[in-house]
C-alpha cells in the first residue's frame, strides 16, 4: 500500500544515514571504537530499522571528556545566553515535529497520534519552560552552581519526552550531558542531537552514546561524571544506587509503579471509564504512572465493568502510522512475552480474563486491551508492574479499605481518585502514598510541575522549580557580597 503520510521524510533521514548510526560525540557522529553495532527493529513489523553503535569504555570516555571540556564555557554563559539556546531547541523541535513524531512511532511502535499530539509537543514545552529557568538562574538560584557533567540513562517508553525531561533542565542550568537512550529506541535521541547541533548547540554540550545495559553501566561507573539521572526499572535503579553509593555522585531515580485508579460509587462513570482508557491503554500501558490497579467500590463495580468492557470493544489496534487507531505495537517481542506470561500467571491465580474480540495486525508485537477482574491483592498481577495494556481490577467497600488497598504496594508514583464528592476525593488523596494524585483525571503532565515518586518508585523530581534543584548544588559565598554572573 502507499506509504503512510509523513513516512517519506523519516525514511529519507534513515536513508541519508544509510540506516547506520554512530554515537553523537563532541558535535558529530562517530562509530564505536570497537566497531560493534546492534540492531534496532520496528515493533509493528519486526523489520530492521537501523544499525546502532554499541558503546564501550573508549566511547564513553570520549563522550565524558567532550562534556567535561564543554562544561566550563557552557556554565559561564549568562542565563540569558543559555536561554537563547533552549528557545532555539524548542523551536527546532516544533519545526521538525512531524519528522520526530514519525521516527518515534516507527522506533517505539506507539501511535503517531500520541507522538504527534502528546510526546513531541510536551517535549517542546519542556524546553520552553526550562529556557525560562535559565533566564532566571542568576536571580532565582544565586546561591547555587551547576552540578557539572551529567550522565543520563533513559527508558524506551517515552524516548523523546524522557530525553526532554532530562536534557532541558540539565542544559538550562549549566550542565553538560552524556545521554544513553534505551537500546529499543535510540533514534529520536540521535535525531535530536543532530538537529540541536545544526541549531547551534556547541559541541560537547550534549553527547549521545548508544548501547545496551553495559553501556549504561559504564556511564554510571565513570569517575569523571558528577551526577547520574536514571529513568527505568526499579531493579536497575537499585543496582545504580548501589554502584554510586560512596562515589560522591549525585543521583536521581525515576522508577516503576503500580498506580491505583480508585472509582467510588458516586463517580461520573462515563468519565471514569474514559479515564481507565487513558490510564492503562494509552501507550499500550507502557507508562510508569499507568493506572494499572483499578479499585472499584462494590456498589458500582458490575455496572462499571460492563461499561468498561463495552468501551474496550471499540478500541482499535493497528499500525503506529495509522491515524485512526487507539493502540499500536508493544516495544519488543521480549516485552510482549513478559506481558503474556504475567497475564497467564494472573489467570492461574484466579483472575477472570476479558479481551474484546478485536483483530490484531499480523506480524509485529501486538497485544489486545485486557481486563483482569476478581484479582486477589496478593496476586502477582496485583503487585508486579506488567508494563502492558492490562488493567487489573479489585473491589472495595469503604474509603478506608480503598486507601489500604491502594497503599498496599512497594511503589508510590501516581494515583487517581474518581468521585463527585470533593470532600471524599481530597480525604482519600491526602492519604495515598504517591508522588502525584489526580482527582477525576489521570496522566496529566506539565513542565511546571515536579514529577517523581515515593518508596521504590524512586526519588528526585523532574519539571518545575524543584526539578531545577536536581541539576544544581548549593554553594555558599562567604566573605563579601559577590555577583555570581559575569
Ligand atoms: P530498564 O531499567 O531495563 O532500562 C532503562 C535504561 O537503563 C535503558 O537505557 C537500559 O539500557 C539501561 N540499563 C539497563 N541495565 C543497566 C545497568 N546495569 N546500568 C546502567 N544502565 C542500565 O527499564 P526499561 O525496561 O527500559 O523501562 C521500563 C521501566 O522504566 C519501567 O519499570 C517503568 O516504570 C520505568 N519508567 C519510569 C518512569 C518514571 O518517571 N518514574 C518513566 C518511564 C519509565
């Protein structure tokens, strides 16, 4: 059939690079010192998308020394001068929004509607927002200095948005960066580095080193890096915390979640059903703060589940570049297998499985929207992050029981409460162990609001003024009054 709209420019970009990408170090692409590569596939078709450099010690060393060399001059720029760079990056994202959105959809397998309307605009907004903080740096953070050289390791579920969450504040506040995108989704980070360089970002300020977990580990262990910012699984987060302990490196961790989505008897049921669609089927459920535990008050549970099932039957699963679909591909076969195995474990442990009779595309990694009801709170599907389009539903009687059930988790990233009684919603919200609580809403993000977790969901915040502090260190200037800017 004809190439979906917007495909052409992305294919041309891939062709220009002959389908093979080096690391982006000190302002240009370079192959791995070892010559090693790995393959990146299109989740929707299984086809090879690109060959990607596999970063080793020499590559990480080169990136770190480029970042170290660039950091002094970058930090010495006035806040206004750095803000001009961030505004340029934000405008550059908007100018190339379609290309970035298509590359992201091909590489990750997520719907173009989401990359076009959510991921890419939010990323641009993040750069605009942080341009503002750069401008205010001399007055708002006069007693703070940049952390220095920062290693940033990000996951595959929102490759470009997670890049923005990490890179924008780091650069705005005078740090330089070595970024490692996830092995499943390296392309938009490489595209961004290329475009940023063309937009005038000085060499060495942003370096992208690609590779798998070992490359990430080399960054984490590097002696000349001042801070590690990590988003990914709780398991790897724990490893990184151990490895950096006692190293003097600063650390922020944004990890997994198993967020409760609480529906009270008096909730607006239609709105809550749409909320679940957004909470667990957006991005195929591969969302750290996905409302994956649906807790429904007993009185409304039968009606709620019935409406939810009906709505599930109308969801369309298809190719990422098809604008009419609601869900597209799971990022990789290994993730698909993980979802399948967790769901069958849930069924073995007594859950009732519902999947609507909808058609899945052939080839590629696809999984239907799925609902598990009658789930026991101790069941593996109620406690483990599935990271797929699987809603797990449990019922409760009283608000106290809802709170107890909601907080029965090692995680504490997000929560969502649905009730038309604002007093009840706020009472419950206050008692939930979560970094963010949404009331009659879900998955709302804004660059001006700090996002992050509690418990095993990690620590540190991204976004807003609190996010800026993660890229600064306090420094006392004692003796006489000094000006911090040039
Ligand atoms: P992952 O931990 O497997 O990988 C994340 C990144 O870490 C990748 O770039 C990977 O190459 C790298 N990595 C792997 N092993 C490493 C090691 N030993 N040392 C250093 N780096 C290493 O996670 P994933 O499967 O890519 O992402 C899914 C997870 O991310 C989920 O648990 C999800 O909840 C979480 N997540 C959290 C947030 C948040 O803001 N809290 C946002 C998005 C995703």
